[in-house]
C-alpha cells in the first residue's frame, strides 16, 4: 500500500494553511514538511496496525499482519486453516440416529441466533471435536444440544465406536 498520496495530501493541506499566514508561515511550513512526513507515515502505520489487529481478532485463528517494505506497508493475510475433508469408508457403518422430536415440537425450519460464551479451553475442545467429526462448530453444537434435550446419550459420528470415549474407529480397513 503506497502511503505517498496521503503524505502528499498532508503537505498540500499544510501549504494551503500556511498561505493564509503569509511568507513567514509558508517558510515555516516548508521547513516542517520533511519531519512531518516521517511523523505522518509513522502515524498511518500505527493506525493500520491497530486496524489489522481488530481484523485479526475477528478472523482468528487466521491473521492479518502489516509489514513495512521500504517506506510502504504491506498486508500479509494468513487465512484460517481449512479442516481436512472427512473421507468416507467404502462400506459405511450405520450410526445410531437420534430420535426425532415429538410432533408438537417438530422443526418448522425457523432459525434463531444465540450467543454462547465458552471458556477458551472448552472452546478449543469443541472445535477439535467438531473438526474430528467433519462438522462445523455450529453444526456440532446443534447436534449436541439436540441429543441432550431429547434425552439421548452422547452423539457419535458415523464410523465411530463407543469404545475409549469415541476415540476409536470401527469398520473394515484395506
């Protein structure tokens, strides 16, 4: 990103303001323009760094960094990691299906938003569990809540056994 147009604009604005003050003000503005250019560039870099910090917080676990190349900042975007696609077995193993909700509580397709605040260690574990089952965290949480309120036990992903806390696999391997 080239900061030169912004710094040049600052110089022009300073010159216009100095013209109103006469020859002494104009001479002072010319002497101050070089040190002000450095200060303006540093201020713009600080603003860009703070803004990219905000973007990084929203993009986590991805990030956006500001790097200085010469006199100009450069943005380096690191996208969040993409979970590996779940590979299906040649012979699918049937997983237990959670019971459908009672007819009076049948899903009418309406979605609602809820804010859920989890401790950092629990959030990480939920993300890992969802990734291990090839689901988004949202889909994994919806399924977990559904199984819990319908009175079922812990949900398991297709192809997962009940042994060792759901960490083992069942089925055939070639």
